[in-house]
C-alpha cells in the first residue's frame, strides 16, 4: 500500500504533525473513553510479508559499493549519498535509501546528485544481478510503481523532519513535567519499578529478562519466564528486558520465538530528554498511541513505552527516524533497560520509571 493511501492519522494530513481532534477527556494519563481500533495482541506473522529477503551476498555487495548501510529491514537501509558533495541543501544520514527487495535501487531525496545516483544504480545492479537472467534486469511496471511509492515515502520523511521543531514547541513536555504528571506515583520506590512495568504484560506472557548476552544457548532458557513467575523475585533479576512475549520453549531472543509484540519502545540518541518528552507526547496525543511508561535509563536517554499498534508501524518507521528516534527498536527482540535495576551495577544509580499509566486491568 502506498503511504499516500494509508488511512492512519500519522501521515494522512498535509502536515504530518497535525493531530486528530481528540475528545477533551483524553489527556495524558487518561484512560477513559478510548476506543481500541487495533488488536495489539495480534500475533506477528513475519512469513506473510510480501518482501522477499535478499540473498546475503546482495547486502554485502551493496555495502562494498556504498559503504556503511544502516539496515531498517533485511532489504532496506540508509547510507551516505555517493553524490553528497553535490547536494545544494543540507545532507542528513537519512537522505539516501537502498532497496534490495526487487531491482536493487538507491534513492536520494536530493536532486543535485541525480547523475551520480543513476550511475551508482547501474553499478549496483550490474554487481548484484551479474549472472542473473535478463528478465531480472529489466525495469518493470512494478519497479516504477515501487519508485513512486518510495518517492511518496521520502516526501513524508522530509515533511516530518521539517515538522520536528514545531512538534518540540507545540507538544513540549520537559522532564520535570513528565515526572510531575505521572498518573501512578513512582517516586521513592525505584527498586520496585521493574515490577510495576512487568505488571503491564499479561501474567502468562513469557518475558525475557537478562543481561545483553543471555540469549542463544540452552542454558539461557532460564531467562525466559512468565511475567507472573518473574514477579516472585525480590529484586530486579537483571538489567535488560524485551518488550515482547516469547514462546515458552525459547532460549534465544530471536524473532522466530516471538508470540506477540506488547510494546513499542521509542528512544533517541540525539534528542535531549526534554525533546524526547515532546515526541512521546506527540505520539500519545497526536497519534493515539497509548503511552504506558517512560523509563529514565540513568544514561542520556529516555525510553517511551507505548502499547504496540501493528497498524501504525509502517508510518512510524517513516516518521520516527525523521524525528531522530532510533529505528533499531523496531526490531522486536531488541533488549532495553529494565527500570528498578542498577545502571552498570553502580550503587544507587537506578534505571527508573519517570511516568507510568494507571494500573493495568489484566494483572
Ligand atoms: Zn544525494
């Protein structure tokens, strides 16, 4: 589906920051009157994706030609534009996208680098499609349709990037205000924070809690337990958690072991904590993404935990990177910091909740 025909309210306005009108009783932290349109607990079925994963060699060839690529999906990523020094406007890391799902294609939002992009596309296709049958080399109507879709996506990205300063202003939510507006009182009991967050899962959800490398071997099975079991521990069991439910036979955080995505965790390495607050508030008030918790990682960043909305994922993948938020958290099995655990084992330095929605109804 092309971004222009999506019905979601993140990008279907002329301006991507225009929030939908909301009833007055739906303020931050308010639970009342919400009509769920999406089934957040829907089980992911990655196999149904129409995108064919590219053979590994295609990504390697692309990286040889283009340098470092930040992969968003197995076949889509961003790289530095090879014609960057010709850009007449300011360049950013997300201007130039690589697509390997069909005919290998490099696409840059700038026009001044067009000749270099055309030449690089030829080089990329020659290298990746070498030895493939002639029909694989032909640009089809489908390729042209994809290009139009990509152009639409790029326009949304550019518009979102331009809208960020306005979002930061109109949805300002500095750290101190976040703490003050938490619907659940959370100050003074930091060692208990992991339990409060875990209670937002279903009791039977098999949750991974561990250190970053506690995954992949049979002895790591003990890091996968139902939320109700974890809650019997006295203190935070480990510093990291995944915002998803796994199969009860898991010993690895792989997407194959995923049962359901429960939360989408949004973070930014570049925005200040106050600025990240504004993006969280925009997602909650402007996009109807339900804010569950905000975690202070005891480092530089804040993590916004939102109820997972499958239907909004495509739009969020376009808009959030333009808002300088981290796309790697779209990977379901990515571990994130567990509040209530000590940051790097440092005495007194807790990863902690700074905002928590009202008590969950299902635990
Ligand atoms: Zn370019």
